[in-house]
């Protein structure tokens, strides 16, 4: 089986929820595990560099290069 960091987005999308959940947060680097994620009526990313590169403050990334441990 491939390592998570070598998987394509399509391969990640086809993973079962159970398999995805066992990937450690620091490998998964999901917006929902990120220290930049804040809540104010809805969830949003507070990292200005990530917002500029992605063009949005809405979370939804996997393997984000701006991810930080929460």
C-alpha cells in the first residue's frame, strides 16, 4: 500500500472513512486538524499566506503546505 504522502487526491478521495481516520493528523494535514482553523459562525482558515495561495479562507484542503499542529 502507498504511503499517504505519495497518494494522489483521487486515491485519497476513494479511501474509506475508517482508513482515512487512522492517518495521523500530521501526515493528513487536513484543514480540520489545523491550528490555523478558527470558528466564527462557520469554520475558516486564519493563515494569510494559505488564503492568498488558495484564494479562499474556507477550509477543505488535505496535505496543506501551511498546516500547523493544533
